[in-house]
C-alpha cells in the first residue's frame, strides 16, 4: 500500500468534508480519561495514550487534539486540568466495546477458517486464518475499497482469482458470498478493510519512505523558544519545546539563531537584576524571571549564565548566524511595517520591534524569492509568538498570495511534522481502531466515496509526494491557529498586572 497516497487522500477528503485529520486522534484521548470526573493534566493524558494505544503524541499536538474534543463538547479544562463532560461520557458509552469487536472478528474468522478448510482440505487455526485474511486485504486494498464502498453496486470483487497466494481464489469467492448472503460477516469484513487503511495511515513505521530532508531548510529559533530549550521557562514550556527539537533533528533541519536574537536574549536577562524583586518564590507567574526566582537564581547566577550564552546555545546543536544587524540602528524596508506590527503588539518596545522586523527581512534575504512549498522554503523563523505570526501572515501578503510565511508557530510546525509520520511505540490493535471509528467519523458514505475517488485519481496521476501532505497541513492549519488570536489585547496581560492582582 502506498502510504503517501492514502494519507494525502484521507487528509484531503476530510478537509473537503469540513473535517480535520487531527480529529482522527481525539477518540484515543477520550478513551484514557477517567469516567468518574477525575481530572488529569497534560503529561498524564500523554502517558495514558502512550500506554493504552502506543501513540507517542507531542504535547503541542496533544493540545490541538484536546482542543478539538473540547470544541465538540466532550472535554473541559480548568487550570491545566482536563476531565470528561457528560457528552464525552455518552460518546464513550455509544462506542462499540472492543470485546464486541473482538467477538465479531472471531466469528468472521471462524466462518472463513471453515470455508478455507473445506475448499482446500486444510486444517487452519484461527490465528493462521487471521494472518491470511490481513495479508489478502493489504495486497488487494484498492479493489477491496471499491468493493466495500457503501454506494457501490459491485457484486463481484474485481481482481484476478489467479493471484500469487493459494488462498486468493477462495477468498475472492468468500467476499462475494458474504456481500450477497452474510450481511453480519460482510459488515465485519468492511470494518476490517477500512480499519486496515486507517491503521496504515496512522501507524506507519516505514520511516525510509518519508522525505526527511526539507531541502536543507534552516530553522532560526526565536528567543522565547530558546528560553524553553535552555530551561529558563517552567517545565510545562520546556518539555514540548524539547519534543519539537527532537522532531526538528529527526527531519534534518539546520538549527540556527541570528546573532541579534542572542543579543535579545541577553537584553532580556539583564533586566533580572532590576525586576527580580517583583517575583516571589512559590508564586508562579508566566515569566522566565518567576521561574528563575523559584529556582533560586541570584543576579550573579544570571550574569554567569549570560557570559556563557553562546556556548550553551551551541551545546543545543544550534549554530549562531552572523549578521550585520544592529538592533539599535535598524530601519525596516518600509516604515509602514512599524505601525502594522504595533497593532498586533501595542506594548512592544522599539528594540524588540526592530528584532521582529529584522527577522522577517533576513528570512526573505535567505529565500531570495517567495516560496509556496514548505519543504522548499529554505528558511523559517520558529516562535511561540502568535502575534508576530499573525502579523506576518495577514500583513505581509502571505494570505492573499498563498505563500509560506517567514514566521511559523512552534505548535503548527509540531503538528505538521508529527502528523506526517506519527510516532508509534507499538501497533495499535485493529479492534481498537474499529471500535473507535466503526460508528464514528470515517465510516461515512460521503467521506469514503470521495476518499476512493481521490485515491483512484492520484494513482492514475502518480504525482503525489510527501511535501503535498505537508502543504495540506500547513494551508489548513495556519489560519486556524491564528484566526482566534486577538493580538490587540493580549499584551495588556502583563506580569506586573498579574502580580498586582495577587
């Protein structure tokens, strides 16, 4: 099975039907949530999914998945704790129990086993029959999808009965008999066919087939992301940043930091001596200074940290890119950029504003021309600053021209990289996939009809590539990530205001 074609087809079909590929994962979240209203934090949910389903989901991606479940009314959240709603509880009650799925599969396999033994004079076991059926499905997935399409009127399975397998002819006959005379077994067969496709898309382990090179793309890291990697933020920021770092390294990105970004880090840290008295040990405020205070950093400790900042960044595998930029004297290519950026970041000082505008200009210089494919973008600026991302997307003509932004949010890039090749620790049992999706979003006439049509067309064209999957994720997600963010107000929520309220 060509995993790229199936993944692209599934993602494209879901988007066309107003759904999202991320939606294929939130049922795994619901299944690990306690039914007694007990709350869980993000790391506990992450561990539960890893232990229960074998999916290792980065926290940035897990937040996106949970957001979908919350929007559907299945989960709620308060102060970093999550729990099931009554609607979520009802959803789990409506799922087919895995024990029922297993019983259905075993009944089907027993019937196929008897048929094969009778027709071929064999003495197959149930597990041996299961292996034969799955192998047959994987080798003939295209005609089987068409045969099992809910809108299909095809009675005869369109494949040769003279295949390589000795069981080929007999299994073809069984599928045709089941469709005409054994509705319960045929339904289970259909679930196995669809479940096999979903398992292949979601559980691919053939890493060699995934294009990991991104055309020598340089990723320039913002100060806020580097603060997390340097463990100057609280652990809940540090862990997802390091998960993304692992993804960046696995995809062979060239990790960089502009020299003026390093200067910006030092400029921020120098304020600690003046502002540390505002922060109290044991009281957590969304500020690196609060974390430093809680860790017992003195002014002298921070000075020593700054003195070795370049070495610390190099130890992360990040090279510092020299430029001729002096932030105090920097002038943007167009003066109007300042006013536009000020709308999104009204309380930003001139020095920080110069940094943000210089970043975009430098990325443009490296690219030399607008880019429309993320794998060929040559350079990206990675940040957790959604306000800067929003300014870049809406004000630098990327939305109108459908080009790749210079600035990319860390959460969006995590989703793109992980969804291209989800990390699977162990195989997700087929019965689990069928139990989750047999009455859910995938077994839907419109989706599967369009899915099959897309696969057929792509196989005829033979033009699909891994970068096409990336662009689907990027195009669909960039606006979703940024559209709900009100940059004109968020800078009003300062650490001083929070401390004043405390």
